[in-house]
C-alpha cells in the first residue's frame, strides 16, 4: 500500500510477526509520508526480533521532513547491529529522470533501481556475515593448529598446565633420584 506512515508500518510489522509471516529481511520504506521517531524505529526493531535484519529505505522527495527522516534512519542504523539503510536518496538523486511525474515515486525503470538499491543493502549484510564467518573459521583453524603443534601464545609464555603444582619436577632422574637428599 501507499501513503502509510512509519507508525502504521510498525502495527503491520507487529501483526505479521505475531502471525509468523516475517522473513529474514524486513524492508521498510515509509519515510516519505511524514516525520519518523526513534521510538517508532525501536518498536519496529522489537517487533521483528533479534533474528531478522531490518532494511530501512531512506527517502527522496521534495518534502521538508526528508532530511530529518534520513538523519534519524542513519542514526538508528549506526546504533543497531541488525539494521541497515538502503540508500534510495542517493540512488534517486542521481537518477531523477527515473521518477514518476510526482518526483517522489519511482517510474517503471525507477522501480528496478529501487529494487537494486534494496538488494545492494541486503547483499552488504550478507557479505559482512560471510566475512565474519570466514574470520571466525580462520581464528578457529589457527587455534587448532597451535594446539596440535603444542605452541602456546599466551602472554606469560608459561606452561599450558600451570596451576598449584606448576614447576614441580615429575620426571625422576637417573636411578629414580629427583634431586632430593635423604
């Protein structure tokens, strides 16, 4: 639907979440129709839950509230790990010829640009997830290699089995002598 505010979108997201109808990425593009608030964004993020990513599409329109909307979205994105902003404002500004006559909504070719803008944001999240998984696997592999090779990279450089009996000589010398006199 069109002409919805972010507050209406929050209610829709809450209802869809309760019905189990949300997908791993939830895309919201509701900043063109009026100002938004950090409280509404927080409710939206709470509604989608911690296991999903929230893609907030910033706005492009000849409206006085757009700069504030985009600033609020950017601030929220910077503060939340599972939120990303799709830069429709940047894409539309560079291709205003692809907008409909109202200079707000994308025309037929502009719709493709809008979709590509959202896809780019999602791909950025996927790339970051893949990189994090790769980095974890490299760290695990390096740790496993050190353990197999018996290397110890601890700062103190001590034995891996240090404890109350650390440094105790458990190997008997020739004839069972541990260097203890009777």
